[in-house]
C-alpha cells in the first residue's frame, strides 16, 4: 500500500494527536519566525542608522606620540624652548583639507584655540568687577575660537546661540573677520561692518603681542544670562569671539602658515567601518598618525542601535534555544507514538513492507503537520514579533538610558581638565524605539527550512530503531 495513503489515513484517524503535533509545531515555528523577523528588522534599522549618522572621527595632537617620534627637538621640531611643543606639533589646516577630500568623508569641521587682550577700541564685558585682591592677568581676555562653519557648533545647532545680525563664520571667511556676542557689541557700540582692534592673547615669552585690526561681520546672541556674580572674562559666554582658523591662530600666537594651526579636526564618515580607509587616505595626504592619531567616536551610532542590537542578539539566542528544545520535545513525542504503534509496525513488516517506507510514513505525517503549522505561523508571526520585539526593546532602552545617565556623571580623564566629554559637539541622538517588521518570502523560506529540519531530526533519530527490529520481536515482546 502507498505510504502516503497510510499517512493520510493515520492523520485523519487520530485527529487529536495530529492537532497536538500541529499545535506544537505552530508554537515552535512562530517563535523561530519571530526571531528571524526581529533579526532582519534590527539589521535594517542598523543599516539605516549608519547612513543617517555615520560616525565622527577626530584627529588631534598626541603629545606622547610627538615625544616618542623624536620630532620635537632640534632643528627638525623647532622646539628649542622646553615649554613649547614646537612646529612638529602643529596640525595644519591645509593638511586637514586634503584629508577632507577622502571618499569616505561625508563632512568635516575643525577648530582652533585663541585668545585676545582687550584694547582701547574693544573692551571686555564684565558687569561685576573682579575682587580687588584677585589677579586677573591670565583671565581678562576674549576667548577666541576659530571654526570652519559656525552653524555646525553645538551651541548654534541646539539653539543656545543664534545669529541676530550679519553672517556667521564659513569656509570663505577671511582671517581679519570676526563674530561677536550681543553684549560685547552693545558694550563697545559695535555694528556689522565696524573695525576693531584686538591684541594677541599669548603670555609666552618671545611671542609677538601686537594689535591686529578685524572687521565685525556678524553679531550673535547667547541665551546664557548673567549670573550677577563675578565671572572670569574668558569664562563668560558674552566674551566668546569667533573667527576663522587663521584669525584664531594669529591671536593665539601660533603660526598661520599652512592655513593656520588647528586644535582638532573632525570627519563625519559615511560608515563607522570606514576608519581604516580614512587612516590610509590620511597617510597618503602626509599625516603622521603617530603624532596626530585618528579615533572614531561612534557614540551616536551606538546610542541609536545599541538597544535594538541587544534585542536582535536575544532573538538569535531564542531561535537556537527554541530549535534545540523543539527538536528534543518532538523527538520524545514521535518516540512515544512509535511505541504505541508497535502492533501496526509489526503487522506491516510481516506483510512484507520495507522498513525505510515505514520510517518514510512517519516522516510524511510529521512533515504534513509541520507544513500546516508553518502556514499558520506565517499569518500571525508578524504581529507576534512586533509585540515581543518592542517589549524587549523597551527594556533595553531603559537599561541603556540608566547606563548613559551614570556614564554622564563620570569625568573624561583623557582631557586635561577631566571634565569634557568626547562627542558632546554632536547632536543628541535618541535610540531606535520601535521595530519595522516585514514578512517576506525569504523569512518564510528560513522558517520553513528550520521547521522541516526539526521535523526530519525528530522523526529520523527515534525512528532509526525501527530499522533494527524484526516482525517477530515486535509482535511477541512487550514494550
């Protein structure tokens, strides 16, 4: 008799056991398919996050690397003065502009530090004077920052500062052009287009401290109000002046050769994995990565995809656990069914039925139940995976938020002040908080292959005993 007919008669003749197998397979396949859907949704979200934020690579001077390179002394480094770093430690803008042309760089920015002493034409804004006993020689200065694009600074992106007149600093800004804060402009009765003089703000011996004329091209307003108490001039937001890299280098007493001297440069990468290519392109541009190392700050990307990546990892573990546990449970069920059907097996063997066909009959029965369960799982797993995935994701986001809060309280010891946080100049990123689940043919194919594989293992392993039996042993001996 055809084994497929016998399998069909068995399935409809014992509907309770058939439904039990379908139900067991449905639970297994639903959980496995949900795991696959969560994994694919997380992968899509991670790819989208990569394209959206990329990663920020930072290049800046490593003093230890400079000392180890041996380029800080003698005629090569120009560092005869032991208190200065020397020209070998100057990160030039022209070099960084070459690196910005790399194919993996989506955008770049850089900053330079400087300071300026007030002059007769430009006085500091100090609503509360310093105590009589306090020495203010090193703090009664304008803080001058050289930037490539003023509107990319965090204060201007988040709205703490905004332009109210004129224009900001851009790539085409000249070295004798500045942007000042509203309170300094009012203190000195300045308008856009006025000329002012600032004195180089360096206290190092041997540095030229002459005055230089600048044109006010813009006035901005900082939302930080006066405290009503004495604040050192350089720490007061009102005394923050912006100019381009050459202007800040000039007022900082640094060389303006090569487009000016940078404090640091940042490169926004198309993909966080492009760091190696950026380093290779930097070497070709002439950068010494021992002196000016490049490190990637992928804080935004990790913030976005961290919780969803952990959720996907949990889903992967769940798929394996369900698959292994399902195989074991089904193998026990099939073994129990085979024991109950010893008489049927013995009669069929005595009538001349081949042992492989008997095993094939049981395999057909189990596979038929699996196919029905896979079809049912495909109908409901999308909703199940969204519910499970979003619930898990919510828990991961809560954990990540607590970790971020604790981390924000820790100082960054890589900074001399021990207070700065790397990456604070990036816009705030919120983690991905929902899964975009799509059920496709590939997902059905994967769960189908998994389900049928479980069915085959669960049937063949215990069913292998059938091949070792003969009709007399089955019919004359008990269990």
